C-alpha cells in the first residue's frame, strides 16, 4: 500500500493527473497515473480509462488507460485514528436557507410540478495540515463497503469520496444497477424500521429505473428492497440487473440512468430544472458519476463500473467543500431533512482535521 500512496504523492508534487480508488468490499487499491498533464475528454463512452463526469454532464473527463501507468495493490485492514468529537453545526442562516429550499420543493410537489426532488447544499470547512493521500487511506479503512476514490487533475482539481451508489456495471450486454433511497442514522440497534416517506421514495426510484431500462433491455430483474449500511448511514436498496439489446450502446444506457432519481428527482427534467434554478450553487462533480470505463486492467474482460459521486468533497487550497443532498417528497419535513444533511456530512468530516 505504501508504494502506491508514495506514487500518488509524487504525481501530486509534479502536478500530474492520477486517480486512486477501491471498489466496494474489495481488498485492492488501483491507481492510474497519467504520464502527461493533458485534459482528456469522454466523447462517446467508447473510450478506455477512468471517467469523471459532472452532474450536468457538461464536464466529461478521462484519465486514459493508454496514457497511464496502472498499479494495483492489496491493502491491509487496520485501525485508523479518527477524531470522535462534537462538530459545530453550520450557522443559523445556512440552516434557515436550506429549510426554506426544502419547503419550496415540498410546495412544488404539492403543486404537481414533480413527484420528488433531491435538494442539496455545500458546506465549507477550513482545514488544518491536510494530507490528501492520508485522507484517502482513512476513507478506505473506514468505509470498505463503498466506492472510495481520490481524483487529481491540475486542470480540474482535487476530489475525494466514499459513495454507496452504483450507477452502472456493464460487461458486454449484461448490466447491473441499483435503486438507492431513504436515509437513516445508525443508532446501534439491529432493527431498521422505514417509514412511509422513505418506502415511497424508494419505490419511485425503482419504478423509474426499471421503466427507463425497458427501452434498451431484453429483460430486467429486480430484488425486493432491503436495508444496507454505508458508514454510519442506512439506506434502502434494490438491485436491478438484466441483458441489453444487441443494438444498445453504453452511452444510451448512461444517458437514461444519469442523473438518477436518487440524486435528481422525478420526473427527471422537471426536477433538474428546479434544482438548477433554486439551489443557488453549482454542484460541479457532486452527483455526477465516475469509475472504470471499458477497462480491461481490472478484470479479465472489458467492462465498465461506474458510481454516483455522493459523500464527496472538493479540496481547494486549505478548504474542503462538502456536499450533501436529501430526497424530498410530499411527506418531507424541512427540519428532518436538515438533520439528515448533517448526518451525511459526517462521512467526510470524520477523516478531516479542521477548525
């Protein structure tokens, strides 16, 4: 593990692009170390490498397989030091603004503008002695069931995350995806009880994805919803898989799925328009997607393994920008959604030392 982390530090010092990542429940960290500082783009999703795509789809970047040194190492599970301390909540104005935004979303749902919308916020924290590679290692150790990554490009910036949501896994014409919704803080008890709001939100997401995929798939199968833990947060998850039509392209499938109802809303176009008009900040790569694109270095065959960019942060100078979102339905309560956003911020805050 030390060798690949040292390699990442050297890339950073030379301002050369790289990505480190670890797939869910994997014991391998993979690194792509680009040999130049050119900014490559994904044009039609036939490219090979590591894709990094923004929420609005206007930034589609790639660390290409054929321009990179690729390294994979096994990592050993070990205890890491995290700061178990009380965190100060953002100021009252931030809270009020977010609750007003949620209330506006609820009103739009009551006005039949859409069924669901995912509303988010950005929080800035001042860092103390931040070390990129050490922070990535902490994320890997703390959140082994998620997709953990650290992405750097001198023309894009630094992003890290530990996301529980897969956008798409595709190998030839076989695909897997998921519906993920509902959020509940882990209280230490073995029993997870979901209320009507969360169950309904999950069903919206599942129904949308299945319906969207039927246009490009020969068959689609779905599991029953079940509870899954990501860090200290529980979600409701449904697994979805099937076989694509012979004439369906990866780009078609991605366009159908992104942005998912779990990060945007339903119907997609109306909820996305509401987000862009009312959130008052740019999501950038938060709720975009990232991962292996047509890669042959990670498996025996060419495959894509893409994840939604949740539970993430952007590092700019000595500050971290944290991003958190909540699924809003007609049964949402603004104060509860604020609390949920605080819980989600802890995924990143646990690995940071900040003022």
